[in-house]
C-alpha cells in the first residue's frame, strides 16, 4: 500500500509532466490576425506571415532601424 509521500510524489509528477508538456508546445510569437503585410497592407499567406514579400520585409526593417537611430539621437 502506498503511503502519503508516494501519493504526493505521484501527484506532483503528474502535475510537473503536464506543465512540461504545455510549456514545450511551440506557439508562434507573432500572430497576424488580419493576414495583411505589416509594410504595405497586401494580403499574406497565413497568420504566421508578417510580410507579403522580401522587399517589404527589408523596407519595414530599414524604416524601424531609422526610427531607432532618430530616437537615439534625441536622447543623446
């Protein structure tokens, strides 16, 4: 017959196993619910896509980097 410690250990193992399983499920960091390009607004293939093409991605990143540089100069 299992004693209280064994029962508690088994319960804890079940909870820990469930937590590890939940944590290990990979969820996308970004979900594009509107399915539109963040740069030009054109439709994208899936909710995991941010941009409709490579050029839009490059343009978007260049503009964001320029914004960061401009905001850094104001703080200096």
